[in-house]
């Protein structure tokens, strides 16, 4: 990662400081997704209750970065299942990769619905529930397939012009990066 890719630098490129963020969606607490939560002390961190309970109970997978997601002063807003967070922002329960993983559907005025699959479907190559294999970091194969099916059906129903995958090296260079954005 280059220095300009650090989250605070990317936010600064669009005129936002950490203290300006009042909601932070936490998809899950894997080390590559939960670092720097402690920087957002003015925010409510929104996470699936199931995930938060598993993590705080001591699941070893999330212990590596516990100091980031369980820092003193952080405020969590726990949600259960599929919920509308705000008008145009829906949280989608997509367990399987980890218990309580969540994806996000954002409805943008010009771009339209954008589905952030995150690690429920880490790359476009896995976006077919018929042959979706569980990957080494997926904890529940059946739930992984169910979540993949759910996201495919959601993308089709919403006619989402963009699905962003959590670890798709081929997709990454094709996406806009701050300060460029989708509107």
C-alpha cells in the first residue's frame, strides 16, 4: 500500500477528516478490513450483532487486530440481518466467510445501485452460486454459497451496474479511487 492509500489520506483527498465521520460500516473484523477503526472515535461503528458477539467472545481469527476494533471509546451500533441504515444504504447479512459478515448496497443518484460484496464474494470469478467453492478463509461453505446466491439475486433484482468485490486484483484498477468518485 502506498502512503496516499492510507484511509486518512484518501479521506483528506475529498476534504473529510476522521472526526467528520459519524457512521462507519464494519463489514467484519478480519485484519485486512478492521484496521484503523480506533481512528474514528466520533463515529458509530455499525456491525452485525452476530459478528460482534463472535469476535468479542474471543474468536482467534479476529484477535490479531482486536486493539483496532475493540479500542476504548468506540461506540458500536449492532444490527440484526438485512437493514436499511439510511435512505439509499442497505446492509445485507452475508455470513459464510465469517459469522455475521455484511455486504452493503448503496443507491447512488447517477451511478445507480452499487453492491459492495466485500469478502462474501471476494472476486468476480466466484460470483456464481452454482459452482461457488469455499475458499480457505471461508468458515462455512453452505452459508458462503447461500450468501453468494443472495448477492447475485440482489444484483440482478436491483440491476446493479457495479458490484465491487473485496479482493479482485483484476477489478481494482478499473474502479474509481478517491478523489474520483461514483455519484
